[in-house]
């Protein structure tokens, strides 16, 4: 575009002298106009010639004073009220200079002319700058697309934000939204103020690209709730801090300090203390079930560093399998990666995969683990977690797999819910096979809650805090063991290298963490204040929702206190009792029959009979067969 090239062709120095030249022309026009407007002077060619020395003196004063106060150096998009005042100083000073030399170098001019000149000169030098600014901004904006911004909050901060954004050629403030009904339908800084009730339609109709929250005075939890509701509409949202926060006097410093992971764990992290396991997996063919899950995907990442010959990824979720396969292939490794879309309950498919890929190691991480979902879908949970484990473990033994490692949970210890009981039955399956397998070494890894895994409490709290609360706890006294995903994956891989057969490995995870303390730490770490009886004006409240069906107050890692050491001080080997071959066969037979009949009560009766229970688990005689 020609106009754009012209507007951008001048250098800074050229612009400075161009502005100075225009001011000089405006001075001549203003003086001529003032003489025309004064009735005592007949303006003709002779009068102008005789007044030329006066014009010359005022012109010299204009150039000198303009350079002195720096008016030509002011950018057009920075010309505002303070610059108008500078223009007033220039026009008044030049008028005063003209009055002082009046009659000395030319015939006397009536004094009133200089008052008229001062006003005209101010209007002209301010007017041409404002006009040219609009023209240039229009040229720039025609050249590029602009981000359309809606400002939530029509107060002082919003007003200042609009003034600032109007100097930016890439952003266009479109409208205001404000909760104050007295402002709605009015115009603030030239923009209409709308009601939040019309937000969705307004964003669509005005093609809004981004919403900026300009309400630093309201509490942070309310800001978070507004931002969350706007993101639900599908619009990008940014919050504008107060000027005090920008210079470090407000809560901004506190908000940028993350909660220490060691504080969340209640102990030091152990990744650096757990040894590497490259030799145990180098050149091997490894099958990971549940490869797209939280633990499975982390195992894949650690395995890549061990340089196995092949990693077979098995998952029944197409999206999860696609994501982990894509992620591993982007690492540009020469390791053979094979994605398999299948369920661990598909016996024929599992046996075919083990045989065709000549698998050396199976890491079994596929399981339904979300307590309320498994509790309300007991048949599906038991089928996947117990029968699926039996199918893949039998297939691994028959295929001559060297090592089989089951990923278990602390909820398997004296369970009070179906999910925990399904994991304990899976452990019993592996322990039974370990006693009768001469080739495959079966072992289990049991750990607590994994920070960052899907469905864990930390992402839940983060989501609740992000939308302004409340943060929900099932009980004020509940505690849990925590470990990082990296610790969990390393422990699983180490278990495979330590396994002798039938082992249950646990990590020394320190003391259990009170969840109420964890919630408070995360709220305060996000820069909010906990709302409670002591601080009723706080930002985010912690609400107690009550224990879910089958949920424990305190989890355990061990069934018995008999512990054996391993080559690493932080990893322990538990010696626990298990069912005999006949008892295990009977339990699986009864469970399979109940599952095939979709008999949930019958399945729970099997659990109650064969699994060592916590105090909340029903006794066998309490369950209808």
C-alpha cells in the first residue's frame, strides 16, 4: 500500500524536522489569521510586507522554543494532555515574544492580535498532530489485522487501559463489560458498557479475540471465577494486575512462588537417590499395558533412556495410545515402537502380541483406578483389574516371559472398597503364579497416590482453585501417601531388576500427608487466602463433602510388618501371606461366574470371602448371594 510505505519511509530525524516545519507554517497561518480577525487592521499585501520582520522574529522564536521544549521529538501516538500543555506553553511564549518586539522591527500591531494568535496557534499545532495521528494509525491498521479486546471492568483501571491500548496499532478495544448497573448502557472512554448477562452474545457478535479483566480491586477468587466462566465460553482471558502489584507491592510476588514439591510430599524427593536400571532393560523387548495412562506413559519415557530393542504399547483407549505413540516417536529414537489397540481382557489378542513380539518383560499398569467409578461399576472394574491381570499373567508365563511386574496400589491393603479389593485380588493372582512358575519371575510394586496422575487430588485442587473455589475435602482428618510420577516409574523398573519371585516392593514414602494441609498449601501457594472462621474475608473456602463410599481416612502400604531389605535402602520388600492354589482357583471361578452373570452382589461376596478387609468392608454373610 502506497500510504503505508509513505508513512514508514521517514527516519526519526526526518520526522523531527518535518514536524518543526509544519509548526512553523502553522505559526505563519495563525499570525495571519489573527490579523484578519482583528477589525483594526486592513490586511493587504502591503501590510503583510511591512509586518514581515515581525513574522520573521516570531518564526525564529517558534523554532528555538519548539526545539528547547522538545515538541518535535514527541511521537504522534504519544501526544496526549501533557503534550497539549507543552503546545500551550509554546503558543503563549511565541505570542509573548511577538508582543515584546512589536513596533521595534515593524509598524505597531494592536496587542489584541497576539492574544488571538496564541489561541489560534495552540489550536493549529495541537489539531494537526491529532488529525495526523488518526490518519497514520488508520494507515497502519489497514495494513495488519488487529486483536479485538473486550475489557471487563469500566472503572479507573479500565479507562486507563483503553487509553493505553488506543496507542497500539495491533490492538483494538471494542467495548466494556461491568457488573455495576449504573454504568451499563453508558459510554466510558468512548466505548459502550454492557451487562455481563450479554457476554456470550457480545463476544460472538463483536468477534472478540480476548477479554482483559481490569478489576484489580476485587478479590482474587472472584477474578478466578469470572475468568473460568469466560474460558468456558471459549474466549482467551487475561487478568490485569494493579499498578501496585506491577511494582511488587501487592500479591503478585506471592503468586509467583510455587508450592515446593517437597512440601506437598512431606519428605524429600527420591528420584536422585534411586539408581538407574539401564542394564536390566537394554536390548530387551518390553510390553507396557496401560501405556497411555499416567504411570504407563511415564514408564515409557524412562524406558526410552534404557535403550531397549522394542517397546510394545498396549492400551484400550485410542486417544491415549495415539498420544503416547506420537510422543515417543517425536524423540527420534531408533527404538522400535509398536502401538497395540487392545484390552488386557482379550486373551487371544494378548497371547498373539506376546508371541509375535517375543516379549521379555511385561509391565502391567492397565487398571481402572478411580474409586467412585469402580464402586458404581463393580463388574467392569473387577473384570478388568482381576480377570485382565489373570489373563495377561497366564499368557506371559506360557510365552516364557522373563519378568512380569504388576503395578498395584496402597488401596489394596485391607481394602474398604471394590477398587482396592480388585487390586488386592490382582496381587493374589500374581503371588499364586509366582509359586508355580519356574521360568517367569512375577513381582508387584505397591505405592500411594501419585502427584499429577489423572484423577489424583492435586490436579483436582488446581482446577478448583483456578475457578475460584471452593476446594472440597472428603474429611478434615484424611491422610494419604504421595509420590511423584518419576518416583513411581523408577520404582516399577527397579522392581523388575530386583525381583526374585512373588515379591511385593514398596517405597519408603515417609509419613502420610494430611490432605487438609495439602489443600491449604496449594491455595496459599496460588496467592490466595483460605476463607475460614479466622479469616471470613478470605478468598477460597475449604468445604468438607464427606467420605465417599468405601473410602478410608488413612491408607496403608503393608499388610504385615515383616519387611526385607533390597539392594537399595529406600526400597523395601514385603513378605505377605497369600491364597493357596486351590483357594485362588476357587476365588477366580466364583468371581468369573458372577461377572458373566453381571451379578454385582455375587462378585462382592467373593471379595468379602477371600480378601482381608478393612473395617468398612462387608462380611461374606452380609452379602446376598
